[in-house]
């Protein structure tokens, strides 16, 4: 080819390249702490813990004051990943069927690079006789994630822990780690590396953390970390350090985004999968809250939800209306500019500063199928911001009775409360009854 034509071809290529429309859809990072109720963030009034990075994120972004999760980990994970209620797709504790359509699929199909790191626990390891593909290490890929770095994929927690000297599987291989390695650091490192590799295209990162789930053990920032025996000691006094390390990791991810100059067009969302462990008592500016993981009361289902998107959210504010876990998938779909079929209600307009009609109720179908201590709380409820109705008819005013000690009786209801209860009864009838 003559030099003149080579130059012309190069110029044409450069012109076409410059004309290619830039993909301006936002990057999305969902970080979900394990067993962390809202009372663990000082942005929500906690006086027991310090969470400066999350507090700053809330101050400059959106603090959602009424996010309703499922009361337990797998029910929450199945709901948040699929945008569907548990009665339609939850079969075993610690399992997500590969036939389900997740937000990983949604984002991958929309052209996003997808990654998951942290806690998996969805292969059905506790039901090896019932689930034939429990040891399939490609399940995260099948469920929409191009890359992964995970704990409890094909190996149980008894085979290797999540904190010091963790057992982590990464893209089909078991990592060779040492007692000096700390699981949360491995996951954070993988995520920041993924972000750097994918910075020139839209990416979706799902980070279901292993923190702050028990065992409550030292972090690398704890004074006793250097004592290797202390790393195995389960002691609730370390919970404070674990909350602080959670916040530190959020800060690390934010710093990476800023260093790459992509922070402005990145949505970061932080939440928790359910309430805090029952052995943890946390002080807040108004009261002491005992964790209620596994229970359907507020302390078991009220989780933090903080969002940041500097390009769109110019001034921080508090959003007081309800959000539930089925709402995340349609929110991400809206950000990716695709349509989905889900029971959830997108809160993308809130993030983008657009008109939004808040949900009036939140619904939870809870059938954990996991041990008598949590199965005894098996239930179904629908709630407004102030009132809550269970499928057995128990009705509570949450404004006056947040711990649900005194159910309201029909003969004591005001005219307004009668109408509220009737409305909630109608909502419950839209869902299948417990068998």
C-alpha cells in the first residue's frame, strides 16, 4: 500500500474514533456489609463507632433513613440480586438457583464489565445431596459476573475462614495465602485492581463484604493483630474495630476512584444485608439498640443505605421514605438505560435528581429455612413508615413501639388507624399466603 493511502486510512480511523459517542452511563459499585444494622454508622446517630468515610459519603450524598432488608443473609442476597420476593425464588439457605436473572446479568447484558468480590455462600454447600452443582466454581460467571474473588464458593467456612489466612477462590483458582493475609484486604485489592483495568468503560462491582459477621476477631489495625493466637479469639470487643475497618475499605475504594479521575461519574451505594448480631449492643444518641439479626423487628431489618454520585448529587440530603431490597435491580437497570421485569421500584430518580414517586409500603416474605433460632421468626409483613401489619394480623405503631412489644387491638384503633390497617391488609392479599 502506498504511503499516501496509509496516511489517509489512519486519518479516517482517527476521525471515526473521535466521532464515536462516549458512553456516559455511570459506573456502579454496590457495597453490602454483612450483619450491619443502621445503628452501626455514626451518620445514623451511633455513638459506639466511628465511620468517617461513610459519614462524609452521607453528608455529601444521600442518607436513606428507611431501608428495609430481609432479616437474614441469604434471603437478603437472593432478593437484592434478583429484584424478586423470596416466595418466588428462594429454595435453600445458602443457595441461589442458576436459572435466576440477577443484576449481574442485567449489567453485563447492558455492556458493563461485571465483578463480584467478597462473600458468596450461594452454591448450596449445606445441601450437597439435594443440589447437584454445589461444587461448580463457575456459578458466579453463570449468574452474570465476568470476574470474581470470593469466600465460600465451593469450600465451606469450616474448610477455611474469611479473615486471617482466608480461603479465597478467584476466577477458578484457590489463592495461596498466608496467616498474614486478611480476607477483606484481598477483596478490596481485587476490586481496586478491577476498577483500574476497566476504568475506560462502564463497570459494575458488587462487593458483599465478609465484615462485620462473627467471629468477632482482630483486624490488621487492632492492637492485638500481631498476636497470632488472638486472631482466632472470638470477642465482641473487636466489633468496633471491624466496623472501623469496613469504613476504611470504603475509603480505599473512594480514593482509587479519585486517583483515576472517575469518581464524579461513579455511583457508590453502601448498605447492609440485615440487622446486627444479637450479641452486639450499640449506643446511639437516643437509645441502646440490641442487634436482631434473624428477627423481623426493626433492629433485624433496618439497615444503612448511603449513596454517592458527585456528578448528580451536588448537596447532601436525607431521604425518609421507604426503600426495600427489591428496588436495587431496577435502579441499576435505569442507570444502565435498560428495561427489566421486577417487583421492585427504582430509586434511580432520587440519585439523578429527577421526579420520584415514593413507595408507600415495603413488603417482606421471610422463610429462612435455616435452624430453629431463625425459623421461629418465619413471617410475612407489609409496612408503611409508621405502621406494620403481619400476616397473622398483628398490627403495630412503629413510631410508638419500635421493638413491637404492644400489638394494637382492633377496639383501640383510631379511625385513621382502621383505614391504615385495611390498606395494609389489601397489600398483603396481593402476595401468596404461607403454606
